[in-house]
C-alpha cells in the first residue's frame, strides 16, 4: 500500500463519503484533516482528498506541509474533464503527485460562510445558460435542488494506483 492513512477535507459530505468508501475498500485509517494533524505523525504517507473551490483543492496546502502526500483526489461537482483537472491549483511540490478527480455532488443547504452566497451567484449564472445536452440539464437541476454522484466505481483508478 502506497499510503498509511487517508486524510480529507469536506464541506458538504461528499468528500467524506469518498474517504470512508476508500477506507472500507483498503482498510486504511480515515481522518478529517483537523484530526489527522493531532493523531498522525508528521511526515506520514497519506492519500489526500479535498473538495474543489475556485480551481483549488481545499486543505491540500496544509496537508502537504504536515504529511507526505502520495496522491490527491479532488472532489468536484462537474463531470470529469481532463483539461480542467490538469489546471487544478496545487502546491509546486505536488505537481508530480498523482491526481485523481472524483465527481461528488452539490448540497446547497450544507454550505456555510462565504460559500453559500458564492454558490448562489454561480447557480443563477448556470440557470441563465441554455441547457442543450442532458449533462447540462443535469447540472442545472443540481444547482436548483442538489445532486449526488458519489460512486464506488469512480474509485477504481484510485484503488488500482494504491494496489499497484
């Protein structure tokens, strides 16, 4: 196994669910970042999962300062897009670290602080764009009422990497 633990940061629960699923599948211990800082040794080898916000992976920088991040899973709302994933912001020392994208979901009632009004603006903008494809219609519906795309199948690339 390439990591000794799974560490994550989650805002509305989708990243936490992926972390728990990975823990079940691998037997690795799972920690939210704030607890991991207290319970794991500095420099521990971890698989890090963080939610996406404005092109950056939340919690990744503090995790990378504390732990040896062996791979990163970015959890977002949009369908997987290799071009977008390639542009995700991350610390320079992690540019060569494996990066996986996991489609999570959107739960507007779970947002707190600045993220609630920020996403309300985004939802209004998305609603104004004519939806032609089924995927675009699904995104508009998700912005209106939420959406959940968490699946075990999405974890296959991560599990394959961990076991290789």
